[in-house]
């Protein structure tokens, strides 16, 4: 029996074996625990921060925050398509 579970993970390593998957991650969150409205707000804030960045560091930080929020939303959407 195949069991599919969707997660958001950020930073770390994944090892995939025929019978198991090992995830060592800085952040891991089950897709069904993701608050969609919170992730959408984080994405919007990151986009604004990226547009208003005053330095390369600010832009890079906003870009990373945007990628994280987008990945959370993608994990949630994959779960819903299941």
C-alpha cells in the first residue's frame, strides 16, 4: 500500500531508500498543518520587502522569505490535489 504525505521542508538533507525516507531539516511542517492565510500574507509581505529593498542584503532576505512562503503554499496545494 502506497502512502503519500506532503511536507514543507527548508534547509537540511533528504535520504531516499526503497523502503524509507529520512529527512534532516532545519524546518519541517506537515502540509495539513500549514495556515494558508498566514502563508499568503507572508508571501505578500516578502514581495513588498523585495520591491522596497534598500540593499542587496535586504533583497536577498526578501527573496528567501518569498521562496519559503511559496514553497509552503505549494505543499498545501499538492495535499489538496491528492
